[in-house]
């Protein structure tokens, strides 16, 4: 047992029984009274019943030593930071990493990380929303990067590569093939189309992220759609191939042995061009490459451009080196006799026949090569789109997780800024501590002095009355969002008392034109508090809240207490006097000491109340705020 004391309660003027905890009782030991002799190492109490500080410190040190001497503690003390807060953070990060490794080890379907949910045949995302975003919003740069990997720059690079391929193929077509009219018309039209396509790509870079693009933005949005993008991309990829096919003619193919070979080489280059435009459908590009290769196979196997009726006539061909070669072809088309000049001797020479002159073993080789080339193009397109979709899936997940993390960070910042002022929280993040002295700081205590008259715990445990108090305090805090009260900061609420101060943010304070603008703003804030209470009283029946406000200014010390549950508060004689001003004030008025009235008297009117007794200060002259003087301004 412990000793019993009778004390007088300050509120209800009743006597209640209280106890002091002496020590933990051994279950095996009999109960002893408080008057019995206690061991010397027991936590004792002084005359006022307060435990001695020395014993509390000793108990704390013993617990710390026990933790350090624990055999389970394997922390490297030599590498620990000096600051205990950062030590805790490092330990939390270490254990979080270990937990993440254990979670990854426990995941059975690890292929999800490198094999995202993509249809292996159609190469479409299984998530319809993700597929729609990939098709319609691929141009949006989520990371805002100015690199080739960004979608808008990558798309422009593919357009430019297509234009370069078209120019190179066109130059060789002009050099090797005849300049016939259909080819010239086709070149002029497609050149204009290619230039317009490049301009469209450049405008996409300029206006893709600009919401004020107007008509250009609508054009970019339309041409960047999935179907329009595929149509334009496939047409741009097919232009070099169409340019080569435009120059085909039997007359041209019979001019020399190398013209038909060069024609096939150009077809191969143009087919490889279908591996460009990685954002397009791989199946669409592969099908077009297959059709183009099929057309070449049909031309080689079906079309016969050799005139067999005149096959015994001498023909003249030009070799790649420009040397003229005379040859004649017999009726069997088996041997070709080559004659170089009048003095040369004739000898039968086996050479290849023209590609478009009939079927031969060479055609079988070309067909096999073309089929293998189409398979290669299909494989490259498949892998290219798969890789691009993998990257897009990873970016989409990273962006989603980043958004979630940003939301959590914003919530944490919101909570931190509601606990600490923004200018204080920035410092606490870096140093984990904050304390600072401020001069000429205004402090107020606004208390609803009759709130206890309406509060009753017997009705729903007092929850309804706390809801009313929360609405009142919320109205107070709404005033802080107004521009004229940007110097005012809420410190805390103590039951039904609202504590605020002005002038603690030195950066904001330095922007004011008047030296004491923050003090004037604080007293006008007190006026608005009275108006807020009046509006609230008008909305309820049969009861009026009475608000007393105490105001004072002077030097205070601001600081943050705690490392886990932070508390921002201010201390000083200025705070104590402000508290006494409201506790000894007049109902519904703002009471200030004489020093404050003298400072604010140039712009405010005050009534002298008289001398009152203030605990710890003796007798003080006090004043009651009346109103602001006409024409007073501090902006």
C-alpha cells in the first residue's frame, strides 16, 4: 500500500484521495504500509511528494548500460554517427533493406519483374488501361528528359533516319536507273511528303508538352494516335521501297548484267528499313516486309524480260567497271561466249543469266535468302517492340510508384507543416533540432472562458462538445490563410484556449514595410476572432460563448522539443504575461499591458482599465483594445 493524502480539487471544490507510487511490490513479500522502513535504493519522494531526479537518472543509465551490454546487439559502435537520430534512421534503413531482400526471396513468381504481363503473340498489354495509355499517350514525356530516349525525340530521330534512307536510295536510283517520268513524279511527291513529315516531328517536339499549342496541339494529338501513327509510319517506311519498284521495267533490266542485281540489292536495303519505327506494330511492319519480298519473288520467278526470239543476236553489256563486253547467247541459253576486242581469242565462259530472264538455280538461292531475310526482319521487329513495351511498362510502374511516393511525401510534409511551421521544418530536416531567440514577437491567448459550463461528459462522453470546439478552432485556423494574417502563426491549443504568435518567421517579417506590421496584424487577428465567435453564437441557440484575449509582445525563445513526437513551442516572460492578460481580462475584450498599449497606440485606440495584480509580476497597468484609428495603415 501507499500513503493516502486528501487534496482539494481546484475546479469542483471537492476532496479526492490520491496515492504516490513508492516501489514495485514483490509478490512473495507481505503488503507493507508506507510508513514502514524502506530500502535505501528505493525511489524516495521529497516533502512535496516528487521523486528525486538523481534516482530517475540512475534508472535511465542502468537501462542504457543493459542495452549496450546485450549479447544480441551487434551494432558497430565505431561507425555510428554521433547524432542519435541519424543512428536510428540508419538502423531503420538497414532493417528495411533486409526485410525487402526477405520479401523478394519469398516471391515465387519472380519472372514478373523481367517478364511483364504482355501477350506473347499480339504483343499487347494484358491491362487494357495500360494498353490504351501506350497507344494514345506514348508521346507524353513522364520524366521530362531532353534525351534521345524521350518519346518525342526518339520519334523524330526515326523520321529523320527514314528521310536519310529515302535520299540515299533515290540518289542511287538516279545514277543507275533511267530517269523516266513516273519515277521523277514519284520522287517529287514523296520528297514533299517526307519534308512535311519532318516538320510535323519538329512541331511535336515544340508543342508536345505545351498546353497552349492551339491548332498545332490538335494536329499533334490526332497524328500521334495509334492508328494514324501506324498509317503514317508504315507509309514513311514504305517510301524507299516504292521508289525502287517504280524504276522496274523489262527494258531497264536487260540493259546489263548488274542492273538487275542492283535492283535486288536496293530491295534488300529497303526491306531492312522496316526495322525502323520501333513504336509501330511489329506485325504490321513484318507483314508489309513479307508482301514486298513476295513481290520480288514473283518478279523473279514469273516475269521473263529476255527476248528469246532474238536470243542469237549479239548483245552488249557493261560491267561494273565500265569495260564493254560483247557476248552472244545460243538458243539453249547455256553458254555465253565472251569476246574482248578484235584480237582476243574466243573461249566458252559460264556466267550467270539475267535475273528476270527465266528460272534458274540462282533464283532458288534468292528465294531462300529472301525468306530468311523476312524471318530476320520479323524477329527484329518482334524483339524491338517487346523491348520497347518492356521499357514502357517499367516506366509506367516507376511513374505510378513515384506518384504514390509523392502523395505519401506530400501527406508527410502536410503533417509536418501542421506540427511545425514551414520555416522551422526545413531546419529540423537538416539538423534534427531547432531553438532560436526572437525579439518583438506578439503573443496572444484566446480562451473561451465559459466552455466548461456547456461541457458535459455524461452526454456521449463529451464527444459532441469536442466537435463544437473543433469547429471553433477550425474557424480560427481558416483566418490564418488570409493574406493580411501571413505573419500570424498558430502555436497550439490548450483545452479551449487558442495560442498564436506573430513575428517568428524572420524571412516573412523582413518583407513587411513597417517594423511592427506583424504586431498590428496580430491585434487585427484578435478582432477577427471575436467576429468569428459572434458568427458562431448567432448560429446556435440558448448559449453564447465568451472569448477573452490576452495580448503582449516582447522577446521569446522558440524551439522544437522531442525527436519522435515533435512539439514546437515558445517560452519566455512575454508568454507568461500574455497568459495573465487573458486570465485576468474582461469578458469579450482584448487586454494588453501598458508597454504594448504605448507601442500600438499610434494606430490603435485603447481604454485604460486600471491596475491589476499579476502573479509573479505584482501590480501592472492594463488597457483594453477599442478599435483602430481612422486612416491607420501599415502596409
